[in-house]
């Protein structure tokens, strides 16, 4: 079955790496469905029923986004708040429509991995900072598969460095 990749980047046209990943994913429509939230909802008015139906059609879901203020871009948070509703995603006998699905994160981070450590500038690892996602997935009974993080885009924006990430990212998704 295909993998749904939900991309949330508010300035995709200016992106280097998220745009490259999106372009690469779109080369394989038989393997991946790319769902760009800011393209679909430029007014940020989410069609909850449409999103829920989309989620129900996939067993593997990846959330791809740049790390913003130690979290995701705001539309992804809004998506979680509005789409993962009581009675559908959790909280009743008919809920847990995401339950059993494999979910993962794909994050681009501006600084180096060492900066996300106890001795680094930001004091916490990316795994620690992503715990709210992990806990949310656990709460809705989805099977969290971890994350793919590509660090250092602020310092390494060469075409070669960006291109190097593509096979690693596709391999991560394919192993879900």
C-alpha cells in the first residue's frame, strides 16, 4: 500500500530541502501520495471530513515539516487539533480510526545534531523535543515508527548536501 506523506511548510517555494523531498516523492506516485497542507489550505480552513477520509485510506502516514520554534509550522498543529477529533481518533468505541496505522515524522532542522543534545545549545535531543508527537500518536493508538531528521540546512545548503538526503529519506519511508 502507498504511503501518505503530509507536508507542512508555509514557504515551500523558498524551501531547499523540503521542496526537494516533495519533488522526489512526486516522482513515485505509485508509492507515495503527497499531501501539501499549505497548498491545499492556503486560507488555513481545514476540511476535517476530507482529511479524516484521507487518513482512513492509508496504513502508513509520514508528517514532513521543518522544525519551527522547537515544534512544527502552525498549520500542522491546527491540523492535529481539528482532524484528530473525539469519537474519530480517540475517546469512544467508534473512535481510534488512526489506531493501528504506522506513523512517522520527517523533520528538517536548521542546526547540527550536536546542538540538540544535553551539552548543546538547545539542551535537549530531537527525540526529547518530539515527545509530544510520540505521545499524541500513542494516545490515538497509532504505531509510532520514529523519525527521520536531516540536520544542518542553515550551514549546508549545497545541492550535493541536499541531494545526499534524498536516498536516506526515501529509504526511511520505504522501511515503515
